[in-house]
C-alpha cells in the first residue's frame, strides 16, 4: 500500500481545509467588522444628535424666558466643549458663548421657528481645533422676532471610540484566524487519522482473510458511517467469494462424473482389440457427452447472468403458442393426464429464453408428478400468469426460496447421475428477472405442487379484447383421450405418499 501517497494526500487535505477555513472566517470578520463599525458610528452619532437637538430646544426656551440678554456663557456646558450662538434668521450673530466665534458656526443652518436641523462639520473654522463637531440649530423667537439657536459639541470621543474598536478588530482578527487555523488543523488531522486507519485496515484485507473487518469508531458521524459501509461491503465481498468458490466446487463436482465415465469407457474400449466395446458403449458415451454439454451451457448462461451479459432478443411473444408446443411435447412423451386452460396472451420478451423457462418447469412437473399435470394461462390486470400444477408432493415452505439457488437439491442422497444438475431453476429465475417478471413455487388449493410464472403485459403488443376473452381448453393436436379438458382446481385423488423428489430445477431438457 502507498503509505507515502496516503500521507501526502492527507496533508494536502488538511492544508486545503485550513486555507478554506481561514479564508471564510477572514471574509466573515471583514464583513462583520465593517458592519459593526458602521452600526456603532451610526448609533453614537444619532445619540449625540438627539441629545444636541434637545439641548438646542432647552436653550431656545431659556432665551424666550430670559430675553436676548441671557448670558450664554453660563448656559453652555463647557466641560463637554459645548458652544452656543444666538443668530438672526439672516445669519447675524447676536450673542455667543465663545468670543472667538466671530461668525455663525453653521451658516447654512437657519431653520424657521419650530424646526430643528443638524449638520456635521470637520471643525469650527474660527477655533481651528481640528475636532469633528456636530451642530444642532433650532428656530425660535425672542422679543417678537425670529431667532436661531445653534449648539455645537465635539464628537471626537465618538470618533476615537470607533477608531479604537477598529484597531481591536484589526489586532484580534489575525489572532482569531490563527486559532481557527490551529483548530481546523487538529480536528481534520484527528478525523484523517481515523480514515487512515480504516484505509490501512482495508488495504490489508485480501482474498485470504476476507473475514476481517474494519474497526468501527463510536463517533456517531460520517467516519463511523464510512467504517460500517466498508464492513457491509466486505460482507458482500465475502458472501460473493463464498458463493463463487461453492459454484466452482459444485461445477467441478458435476463435471467430474461424466468425465470419469468417459475416461473409464475409453480405457475399457481401448483394451478391446475387436472394437466391439466401442459400439456397445456408444449410447453411454453419447449420453454422457450430451449431459456434459448441457451442464457447460448452463454454466455459461449463469456466467453471463453474473456479468450482466444475458442478452435478450425482445419481440412480441405469444405465450399460448409456447404452452401449446410444450403440451404437444409432453403428451407425446408421457401417458400422464394433462389438462390445460389457456387464454391467448401476448408479452414482450425473448421467445427462446421464455420457452426455456416453460420447458424447465414442465419437465420438472413431469419428473415429480404422480400422474396428473394441470397448466393454466390467463391475464390478471397488467400481468400474464402461467400456473403449472402437478399432483406430486409440494415443496416445503422453508425450501421455496432455496430451490432457486444454484446446485440445490432437496434430497441430498440423490444420485447425480439420475437427473439434472440443480441449475435449471436458478437459470429460470435469472431469465424471469431479466424480463422484469418472477417465478415462485407454492401449493394449490388441492394440495398439489404449484409453480407460477408472472410476466408484465406489453399493452402496445396486446391482442384484441374479444380474442383475449376466448379460452382454449384443449390441445387440437392431441388424441381424443388426452385432449379432454379439465378445469384446474377440481378435486383429484391424491397420489401415493412419497418423499419430496430431489432436483426440482430442471429435467432432461433445458
């Protein structure tokens, strides 16, 4: 495992995380600091402005009561640098609390009586103090004439306060960014150490030790979920590996029997100089070769399924025609009592693959039947349903899913030479899944063994309603005795009591 590469990527991730966090927090500090300064300045200036306007009204009221001779020096709040002027509405200075103010402090602030105005000045030109000043003017009257009272107060304290806060922000910002960078570096490092441990553990797991699992940290976060996901993935890999090993083992065991028979036959026949043994064992050799060929075909089909390579040549398929073909074959090959109820039904699918499924199930029913088989095809809403019943013993409920697995036989002591390989139902289930259909096994109302195939109907390829309502109950090609239709579901005498036969997967034909 490339530990250097992992460490390099981990450092790169930590570095990128720190840079991203510092940039985001830095931008947030800049935006938040600017907004704070603006709001603080606005609050301080507005507070001073309101107080100064109230002060101007109070001085105007004092002048109304005491006349123009009221001494403004006594009225001014010298401790806070306050200055007061009494002006005419034309800007002439009538009285001032500071003799150095020869002209009006704010010549443009001359409101009419009853109005209040304010203006911020960089400084008072007459004083040249360099301090920012806020001037409030109030229009009033004295001795029957309109006058204007102007009150000025320095706001340097507010400006100094804002400047101090700005310096604190500038000084504390880098410190805060440093703390954020350190915290992110440490936290991301701790998380990555757990990820590195998981990576190392997963990297050490191979096909020889698939039973090992990743240590799950109890952190209740994404790291814990990652570890649990890794363990679930390893569970699936282990299950797949076991299934693959079992598949190879079973396939080898299945192929060993016909190969052994062929080897023994070859040795015996080779020892006979007359060549008669070859002629006598020809049928046996042909049977074993066909059996091995069928097994290889089944294995190739399942390999395609595992590789998602099962190609379907879709077209419109008449299920009733497929069933009629199987009925003719079944009635010609056996003397069993076969009944059928078939509705004309059309689906979209691969006719060869669907025919393979029907033949597998029909041959399976023939092998396990006590003498009676019933086949039904009908439409149920948007589903075409094929039901194949036989009067043999039913499959136990605990085995009804297992029989669709590969190389499964219900009778473990059954000879492998007397029937199929246990792949037919697995192939049938895979073909039905590729058609978006299903195949299940159960029990009919009369206690018969039932296999049910369901396929979605292709409405675009459907037949006319009048035609679909017709039910074909007989096989016109069968003889009179075999062609007697008998509805599925009638009571039939039960067959002899016998154990469940093995290999419900496939008969001689696949």
